[in-house]
């Protein structure tokens, strides 16, 4: 343990000695999914911890699948999580000429070569390799041939990758990882139509953007060796690599939609998750600081380091996220919560609640938020405040309003109507008096009273409900039940 701590400390000092630059590079072929959001978070935290820069690059080279709505969703999701980036976002497709220029520079320097192999030839090559149970990789057939043999035929430019010895990456998460160079093929840099490949574009962009630390999912670990060969061919500074294990579902299987692998906007708009809750939860997916579970943005920035990222896949647990979200709802300002749930409340009520309604929501929050684990539940719990009379009863509430309960409600109506001060203590005294006169417990009165006032069998404390509804509305709802 002492050795590990010393190594981690040495790495931290080395990071402080250089200007840290990290990047998040999503492909805009869909929304910002949960795994991508965690990658962005780790990059953001590492840069902020070291006083460095966090850059954003949109890898939009797949023109058929890259869409403006997806780009906007990614940017919106990052802003919602508070992951601000430095400078303007870089769009990879716009830099295609620069990528192609690097490929031609490698070609001129002998670090790349023209390959005239046709699609049919390559397919036959792969079929033969498959039949012989060999690794499926380019066999270098044009590596040492005179390009003049290709004549005017279409060609791609391939990297002349090293074949001897091995390459070791001192990965900050995985530890030292070694691959024999003979296992890597000569990857395509420039396609026959002159467009750059993803592998080329990533390396060039990282270099030109000054990226010092590449923090990404471990599904890119194999790519790192191929990209490193390109970096070395250009004589560029090598970045520090940190490949983070992917997120799995609670059952240990690869994360999918059935596990909760949704876009960030779905957690916000459909599941009612607060950004600070998702921030905290993503932070703890694979990273930890002692036994700390509730970690603020400021603490995360102070504590974050790569050495504390685990080597095993983390497991996504929706229940844990909901529990964490419940904590942050209880901590949130009442005014903020009222504004967040107001649109859902208005939709359910079918009418505008106005400024007075928003104020009522704010005043109700101390009574509503202790029970809620998400904003949907919070909005649903607040719905009784704005329901139109006479209230519709759910099945459980209707079962509580038998003839005996109606008689009790009549007594409650008389008692609270005579109450001078409309406060929770005064109302409790009045209702308790009804229970005492009837010779029953307070709960036997509170249950039908709750049903009559809210149309539900559950609600905040019944005397808080009375106070929030006010004298006129409370007595009116009771009168509706007595008249029915």
C-alpha cells in the first residue's frame, strides 16, 4: 500500500509540473449516454483539480449519423451537469484538411505508404485468414512494393507501423500494459476518396489541442497502441493514458437500456433526477475517496485523482441513484424545487397555477420533499393542492369514506370551522377533540380526513395539509364529501 501511495503521489506531482489538458470527444450519433457523461466528468474533474483546461471535441466525421439535435443534446446535457469546457467546441469534420495533410507528411517521410489493394482482394485475404484461424488483420502486401506498380488505381494511405519488439503503455488506471508490435497491422490513415479515418483524426486533434491526458473508456485501450505508433512516427509528445473500466448493469452484464443506460436528458426530464445527484452518482461509479458517499462538487474537485479509479467494471444501480437523489431533494432549496416541479403540476392540473400557486408550491416543499426520491414523485405529491373540486377519489381513498367516516367528517367540519387560528397546533387540538369524543384514536379520524382533502390515502401530515389548503378550500372539500 505504501508503494502504491508513493507512486500515486509521484504521478500527482508530475501532473502539477505540466499544464494539464484533458478532452471529452463524443460522437454526435445519439444523446449523451451515461457512460459518456462519466467520461466527461472524470476529464473535467482531473483538469479542474490540476488547474488545467478541459476541452470539448465533437467527433462528427460520420456525416450520415451525426445530427444537430444530437450535438445540441450533448452540449445541453453537459451544461446541465455543470461540466463547462474551456474555449469553443472543436468540430472534427471541419479539420479534415489538416488530418489529410498529416497523412501526406507521413507518406513523404516514409512512415506511411500507398496501398492499392482492392476491396475484393482484402475480402479474400480475410476469408483465407479466417479459414486458417489466423488473426484478421491487413497482411502488409503493399508495405514494401513500389507504388508505381499501382499506376493510377485508387489507393489508401497506411501507417508503416513497427513490427519488431513490443510497446508498453504505463496506463494510469490499468497499470503497465504491453502488446507485441507484430499483433498490430498497418492501419489506414487516408481513404481512397481522400477522407481521413477516425484513428488519424483523433491523434492529430489531440496533438493540435495540446491534450496531455487521454482519459477514456477501456474499450479504447487497443486503439491506444495503434495511435501511439502514429504519434511516435510524427515525433510528437506522448499523452498520459488512463483507460477507465466500462459500466455494467447491477447484474454484471454489459450496461444496456434495461439497466438504465439512458441519455442524460432522460434522467432529467423523465426520471426527475437532480444534476447534483447524477454528478455525485457518476463520480462514485468506479472512483472513491475513503468511505465518502455524499460528495459535493467542491470536494470532488479537491479530491479527484486517477489513482483512485478502480480496475474492475462498476455496476449501475438505479435504486442507489434514486436514494442519492432523495438526499439531494431534501437538501435543495424550496424555491428551486417549486420551479422544477411547476411544469408537471400545471400539466396535471390542466391549468396555469399563477404566481400564487408557485408560492403555495414553495411553502409546501418542506412537507413534501422528505418523502420524494425524484421530481416526479414530488410533483405527484403536490398535485392535491391544485385539484378541482369536487375531488376524484382513488380506490383506496374511496374505501376510507364509509358512512361512519362521513359522520366523523361532519364533526371535524364543525370543529375546525369554529377554530379561530388556522394553524397546525390549533387544528390538531380540534380534530383530536373529535377523536376523543368518539372514543377512537386520532388516526381513525385522520385517515378519512386525508382522503376527503386530497383524494388519496397518503399525503403529508394531515394538519400540514389543512394549513396549506387554507380554511376556505379545506372546508369546501369537506362539504363536498358531506354533500355526496
